[in-house]
């Protein structure tokens, strides 16, 4: 398993939004200028490659903007659900 931020929030990606917005759950959030998005193989991807409906863990900066998004693997999702976290 890879390192996920301890203060991260879990959510489900919503429909595709225009950059720099991202829909997570019922919220439309803004990405920071240097935001990183990691796919299930821990490779960085661009905003346009975000798959709607994917389970993610994301972290925010002090202003509330999203700075990192991790697309969760089935194994990571299982472990998080078993641990009762997020």
C-alpha cells in the first residue's frame, strides 16, 4: 500500500468539471495551482483524466483548496473500510 495523507478526506468523484474545479461528493472544490493527482498505479495524471465515480482520498491546504488527490485501489478501499476510517 502507498502512503495516503493522514488528514485526508475520502469521497467519490462527481461529473467532470472545468479546470480548476473538481466535483467530490456534492461539493465543487478548487484545485491549487500545484495540485497533484495520482492514479491507482501512483502515477501523476492530469485533471481531464479523472474518472467520474471513482473513490478518492484528497487533502486540502489551509485555504481549503485541494492539493492532492489519490484514486483508490480496491485493496486500499477495502483496508480503509475495515479500519473504519474515512
